[in-house]
């Protein structure tokens, strides 16, 4: 419609160019935002996959003598929201993802079944 208005002489060439550049700029901004959303989703997805993989071998990594204290700290913070010690008993609060994994894990079901 903008181009038709220019051809019909309803707007000046200068006004047409200003509006055209504005539209192109807006389209480019929207495409960048769209790309950012896709990248953000992909980053979250890949982090989730990495945390799922971590949950499967966290124990082996944690007890490995080659694992540094910083890496052990990372394992703990990625899998647990809260860790507390009371009366020589450790209690943990899982992250949402770890809780979902534990809830659906056969081993966890077996352990919880024995605990009842």
C-alpha cells in the first residue's frame, strides 16, 4: 500500500523512503527477536539434557578421586536446591528437573518402596 501511495502521488518520495526504512528496520528487529527466542529455547533444552545426563552418572563422578571440589559443588548445585544436616541425617530438596527424574526412575521407586 505504501508503494501504491507513492505511485499515486499521495506521499512524497522522501516520505516513502522514510516509511520503507522504518518497516524494514521493524522487520529486522522482529527477526532478531525471533532468533533470540529460538536460541534461548535451544540453550534451555541443551542445559536440561546435560542435567539429565549428569543425574545418571552424578554418583560415579562425585566419588571419583579425580573430581575436584569445584566440580563436586557444581554437581550438588545442579541437582539439589537445598541440602541440610540434622541429627546426623542429610536431607535434600531436589531441583524440579531432578525431582521429575527421581519420580520416574525405577531405582528411585525401588528405594522409596523399601523405605515405606
